């Protein structure tokens, strides 16, 4: 017995033949039966070598009469059954979450310390773990602690509300004090006091001081149009210097001055002789010529003249010696 006949007898099974059939059907069934071909010296069939693996599906070339006569379909669906749209969406969500967890575990730092639930690591007040760690690990732990605190604060605000954190002030009788209104009243009172103090300070000034202050502001406004360097031939500067009165100026008598009919404030002045004073203020045009002072100005000028005379005499005696 050859190897092909042994394999056909023990391992191969021919299609069963119907009990009643004609000669033509017998001939056709015989032609559609299993055929063993000796292609190589060892007698192995190519189809047997392909179908030797148990995992590969078995291919049947011939069709039997029972398969043709069967009214019900004997086909079986291989693989997973078709899911509905809802089940497919749920499955996609599960697959996406699993992929995200896998990627997060893959991207996690392998150097992170492993914390066991049975023995949690000791944490410092800042939120970082105690022990030897890298700077990146400490920074990550601090950020995690800050995120947890921020989430806890937001949750408390959502539960209790922001108004619960405001301090409520009450007076002696227990009534609630409106802090915003009190602050506005205090601010208004401070502004009124500042305006009153400024008005009192302005009232203490004289007309000449106010005129001098106004002139100083006007000069500052005009200064931005003036040149940087002012020379001796500057007309405005020379006129300003000539207009100043100096009590000890020896050349004051040689300068012809225009008669001034009005004072600095714009009011008319007194025309006539009057006692001098240390401030250089002339009497008004309504003065009746009577000196109603206590004589201090006269004594003041007498003392100044006496002191100046003694100084000049002392200098002259020193030169004579």
C-alpha cells in the first residue's frame, strides 16, 4: 500500500452518496468526489499541506445533492455581530477612554515616586513629598497642590456664595452699617475739609500776593516760547530789571519813571507825601493823610539808619589809625 492510499483510507472521507440515484447522477457524483493526485515522490497533496493548519478554514470543492436539495440556508456569520448605532457610540467612547488612559500611562514620567495606598508618603506643608527628589518632581507636586486648593475654593464659593465671605459691620444698636456708603461720606467730608483749608489759605493772602502768583504762572506759560539763552540785549529782560524798585539803588534818581496812577491790583493810589514803610506799600487814593500807626515804622527806620551810621564811622576810624 502506497502512502497516498494510506492517507486516503485513514484521514480523508468522501462525500456520502445518495441511496437512490440514476446512472447519470452516479457518474456525475463520482466525478465530483474526492480526488487524490500523486504530484511528488512522497505522495503529499498540495491541498492537504495548505489545510493542515487547524486555524485555517476547510475548503470543499464539490457540492453534494443534499446541499442542493436543502431549502433553509446553512450559512453561518463569522466574526462579531453588527452593533446598533447606540451600542456603537458607547463602544467608541469606551475605546477612546481606554486609549487616553494608555497614552497617559505611556507619557507619565518613569522616575516619579511610587506611592502605595497602604503607606502614603509624608507631605510637607507646601504640598511636596518629603525625601530626595528632583526639581521637576517638586514643581509638579506644588502645582498639583495649588490646583487642588483652587478647586476646593471654587467648590466652597459655589456652595456658600461670595456674599458669605464679606464682613458685616454693625453699630451699637445692632443695625447693619453700609461700608460703601460710609466710605463715600468720609471721602466727601475729606474733600470738603481740603477745599475749606485751601480757601482759608487763599483768604490769608493779600492782593499783591495773588497778583504776584498770577504773574508767576503767566511767566511760566510764556517761558516755553522763550529762547534757551538770554543775552544782555534782551529787551524784555532789561525792561523787567528796570521796573524793579531798589531802596539802595544810587542810580534810581537818574531813571525817569512814568507816573503810576494805579497800583499792582489795579486800584488808584494816593498822590502826595506819605510815611514810608518796610514793605513799600503806598496808601490808597482815599487816605486822608493822617498817620494812625503806633510809630513802629518810624522807630524801625531810625534804628536801621543808626546802625548803618555806626558801621560807617567804625570803618572810618579804622582807616584813620
